[in-house]
C-alpha cells in the first residue's frame, strides 16, 4: 500500500464530518448532482472524502473506484458506499499515485479536492494516465477569486488556512491547471456561494474536460 501517513489530518477530518451535512443543505449537494449527471461506465473519484458524492452517481455508472487517503474519512466513505445506487469500491490511495491501471477508466471526478492535493500537476497527470483516450474529467472546485481585493485576502490567509484545513488552499487557479495539464475544457460554470452559514461566499467552478485522443 502507498504510504499515506502524510495525508492523515484527524482533526480536520472530524471537523469535516460535522460541517459537511450543513454544506450539503446549503447548495453543495445540488452542485454535486450537476457535476455527476449523465456519467456512465467506470469512474474513478479522486479524494472521495466521506462519500458525499456517492448518492449522486446515476445507475448508468457500472463502477466507482473511490480513492481516499485519510483513514477516518475513508471509513465514513465505506459506510456511504453501502447506500449508493451505483457500485462503489472505496480504496486507500492518493491523487499523486492512483491505484488503477493505465487507460482503465471512462471518467474521473474531482469534487472539492484539488484545493488540498500537494502536487496539482502530478494529480492531473495521474488522472490523464488512468483515463481512456477521450475520457471525461468532471470537476467541481472552489478557486481563487477574480476580484483583486478578495484574491489578495485569499493569498494572505492561505498559509494559515492550509495548516488548519487539511492542506486546503483558498487561492488556486484550478481551471488554468486543468488546461495546463493537457485537458480540453468543454464546459465551465463559474459561480459564488457560501457553503456554510458563517462563511463568506467563495468562487467555485463546475465543468467538464476531456483528455486528448477522442
């Protein structure tokens, strides 16, 4: 098994377990549903967390390989997998070394995870490796604001926030990273919302990209 000790954030994992239900009620669940609508075939989900996506996979998905490095969140994801309409297999692993074969997946899902991976280019390269030619990448992420004042504030807060929030970065330009990794972005919706009652509205993106070779 890949060494996962560096990915253990027990305090953050317990906090995420508590706050994720509120976030789902405030709009996150609907964004997840939009991100996963129409998927089919074999899907790899990178950074599955506590399995909040699982309820939104359509029955046309034949298998979800859900990769999660954190032990606490992975245990919660295993419980969530039991209730999913699509078959979900939860596995230990991390974004930088996905535990599946080359070109073995029809689609990949990233939902609120690229903010926290240590090496974004490596994670996207791994997704490109495991997707079939022309395979889809579905993504839903919070990203750096396009408003200069808010972006500067995110830059200032990120070092502390990252230490408290399981490696989360407030200021990543994820769409640019996806393009730089060689994906063709076919659709991109940018919007703001507050996932928690006392949190400010954050910029988010939701879209579909595709590997070359379709």
